[in-house]
C-alpha cells in the first residue's frame, strides 16, 4: 500500500487483493500436506479475507461466489483440520512425556483415534480445494479484482471513515460480559464466555491491524495486547478441547488424573494476568482513552 492517502474503495481493493492472493498461495502446500504451516497460513488468510469483506461490506459489491459465507465455509473446513493438528501436537510434545507409562498408553490410543479424525478432516479440505465451488470462488475474485464494483461510499476518503469502521467494534469489545468474570470462576459457562472473548479479540485485532499505519504507537501497543490476550485465551480453550477429545476417545471409566492436573496448572499460569487486564478494561479512564484514540486517525507516510 504505497499510497496511504486513498479512497475507501482503493483501500478495500488493496486489502481484499492482498489476503485473497496470500490465501490461494498456500493451496498446493496444504494439498501436499507435509508442512502444517501452509494450513495455518491459509486459515489465517481466509479469516483476514472474511474480516475485510465484513469491514468493507458497505463499500464493495461482490459476486455471490466471492461473498463472506463462501469464504467462511472454507475457513471452517481448514479450521477443523488445523485444530486437530494443534491437539495432536500438544499431546505429543507438551504432555505425553510428562505422564506415567500407563497413562501414556491410554493417551497414545486416543492419539491414534484423533489421527483417524484428521485423515477424514483432510479429505474434506482436499475435496473443497479441488471442488467446483472453490474454483468458482477463485474465478469470482479474479474477475472482481480486474473489474471491481463498488457502492457510492467507495469514493469517500478512507481517513474520514476509519473512526466509524472501528467504533462499533470497540463497543462490542468493551461490552463483552467476559470482563466481569473473576479468575477464580471455573464454571463451564464462564469458560465459554471467555472463549467467546477470544473470538472477539481476534476479530477486533484483525480489523484494527488494517489501520495501524493511521495511528500512533499507542494504537499498535493496544493491538499487540489484544493479540497476547487472544493467544492466552486460545491456549486455555485448546486445553479444554483437548481434555474433551481425549475423554471422547478413551475407553469407558478410563481416567487421566495426571494429565488433568497438568492441563489445569497450565491454564492457571496462562490466566495469571487476567485480573489485572480485566480491571484495566473495566476502568472508565482507559475506556475513554480507547475511544479518543480511534477518533482522530493521522495521515501516515507509508502503509505496509
């Protein structure tokens, strides 16, 4: 993005092009299935693309095959495969060697079952990437990128619209009920609310990252804070999912007390800064600071 002073339409085209092209560049690596980073990167880029479509939905006019629901369907399939990779790797590298031999045997059996699930998930991803729906999606994007269609809002200066694009998102973040949950609360309901906050942080971060070059270092620091929180909450959720997956695959009445204790300890460590952070987001002065920060974007010298 060499010209930072652009219309909303120009910027939307640049972002959609960037994340679409980055997404399809991972295809062959995903299909070869030798390096999990291709899958990770394709999933991330599909998420960023869908975020761009949501942010600029009132500015661009896309063909049906290129709209957000089609991208989200692809993201879901990629995500199911990626999540299994994460869980299998966590068992093998983070936990298995810390268990006694009898529990290791139980876990190894569960891993074999998860690997069968992974084979099925990969088949679904392969089917999508080689199927007609995905090919239509690519054709639709290639056509739109060559001949983009916009609404009348596209001609407005981007800098004029940025506060309006970010303000609703900030409200969603600050009104999230997870900020009211104490670190000592361990109910299933509270864990689900925290998991939803993780998703909210991810969406807010992806959208905010589109505009970091229009703001000060304080804005970037805030985005980095959201990323760290998202990662910590993600690891907590991954551990919960891991336990449930193992429970589903273990024989009846089989138990893994050592693994449960290890995971619980890891979760406690990940949440050690939660009280400080949630009190920060409940502070009136900090909330006012965030609102003021996004109101006046600057004119950057370069957007990358």
